[in-house]
C-alpha cells in the first residue's frame, strides 16, 4: 500500500497521557504500517506524564 489507509496523513503525532490507551494508539498505527519517527517526547503536567510520538508512513509503501 503506497498511501496510508482511510485518508490518514503520512505524518502523524500521537499525544496523550502515558497510559494503556496511548500505547494502544501507537500500536494500532504500527499495525497499519506506520513507523516510529525518533523517540517519544515526554512532559509532566503536574499530574500525569504526557507523551508525544511521531509516526511516518514509509515513502516506498513498504511495511
């Protein structure tokens, strides 16, 4: 597949609290064929660790 499914963009940044739901979202993106771009960014908002993870669709469409 040369393009991401369902009209998704080739570059995505997933963000949210560092919890199971966030990990599932990243895992789902990887299962679709996205690849991690660099490592995650982390911050603390006074209550929770907030994570941001960029994912990229492979330019050649290979998974």
